[in-house]
C-alpha cells in the first residue's frame, strides 16, 4: 500500500515538474515501475499520426502500429506521439474481421507536420474510392508524409504518389500490383521508406516500420524497449524480405531444388524448359525429375504449371485484366490451352472464376 502511494506521488510530481524527470527515473524503478527510457527533452510538440481506415482494413497491421506508439509514450514517460482515426464519411469503418471502429473525423484537412498512415485490407481495389484518392492527392500536395499499411500501397499507387519510387505490398498482391503499376519499383521487403512515402507488406511488418520511426525520432534504446514490450525479438529492416525462404516454404532443404524453384518463380511470363533448369544446376533432366518426385511428389513440369496457375488466379481476382492478357502474363500462348489447364486444376474456367469473384 505504502509502495503504491509513493509511486503515485512520484508520478504526480513528474507530471507537474517535468524538468526533474531524469532525477526521478531511478525512484520509479526502485518502486517497481517499468524502467523508463531516458529521452532527451525537447520543446517540439508530439508527432501526430492520422490513421485513415479504409473499409475492410486488416486489423493486425493497424493495431500493431498504433500500439507501438502507445508503448513508446509509456516507456518514455512522455507524450511523444498522438494519433487520430479518420474514415470516409466520418462515422465508422468495418475491419476485415467484422469489428467496426468509430473514427474521430471525416477526411479533413490535416496539419502540415502530420503523418498519414492509410490502412488497407481485403478488396482494396473496390474500397479505394475516388474521394479517398482525391483526398490523398490533395494532402500530398500540401507536403504531408504518407504511409500505406498492408494493401494500402495500392491506394497510394492509384493516387499517383508512388510514381518513380520504391515500394512494397503484401506478397499475395504483388503479381497484380506489378502488372498495373509498371512505373513503380516493387520490392519484396517487409517495408520501404522512400522520401516522404512509406509502404509495408502487412501483418507484423507495420511493427518494423514503427520501430524504425521511433528509433529515428528518439533513439534505438526506446525502439528496443518498445520491441521488448511487444515480445518482438527479431526486429527487421528494409533489407529483410516478407516471405519465408523457399526451403522453409516447401519443407525441404535441398540447395539445387530450392534454386530451381526460385528460377521458376522468377520466370512465370516466359517459362524455362526443364532441360534448361536442370542444366543451370548441373543436373540431367532425369535427375531433376527424380528430385521433384522424391521431395514434392510431382514432376517439375507439373509444379511449374501450378505456380503459373496460382499467379493467374491472383490476377483474375485482383485485377480487371482480360483473360487473354492474364494467360499471356502467365506464359500461356493459347487462351484455350490456358482455360483447359485452369479448369483442370481449379474445377472452373477462368471466366467463371472472374464472374464468381465479381459477384461477392
């Protein structure tokens, strides 16, 4: 009881005597308070983030980002960051899990030193409205920094604010994104910062971006303290890729097999013959065939076909590309052959796949 009263007294004193903060950190620690990180005192106002929730946004990237800011304030013992929630219409926005969030305001004019984080998720092409695009363009012209969490990279690209820049997006959306926005240098990194533009790959990658921002603003000690609080032991940089390595994904650690699969993934539009793939890893075609059947229970040709059809399905569901152009982008010279292979694998034609997705 006495310990709690002393702790409360220290907190109240610090609230009104911030100039003595450094002298009291050790007192708080002795009383059982979380160890505060000493952040140099400045007269700069707290940095404000405006989270723009787009309909069906993914909850994890948004929650991870805003919680990193909250913990930074807690671990520093100061209000370093503030945030507001915005949404089209200014009422509420529904996340991809069905939970609705009441936002603070509509798409209002922001302060010039605000940082905007667009929060995307499911069916981002559908939910990126003309009003959102016009608002993004207007605020960009006013000099604000913009970031896209998860699929909101698409919204930034559609608004034209990523032209000529490096960016990233969730791996599942990479095929459709690269087809639509050829002027953007798309990477497979977990996040990218290019000037006043920031993009992330979704999931927990927003934690990595926020930790970088916190470290740049107030030092690595505070960023590390935030990571510890979030039980986040492997902090990633923009040099880290978002997907698991090929050996981890296929559950097999065979260097030549992994290399062949990597070459397949990099040559979807213009497939490489099994004989050339085998030659590149110093194997015979028959040896490569046995290798695939042993570890993946299918031939190299069949595995390659599945990769191409998977990309085709992504393009059909995420873009308005014609079926013929989808076929060409996935290495099929004949639309009829593409349709036959697609139907054999997915039990429906490409046209029906496109129609069923549109009806949802």
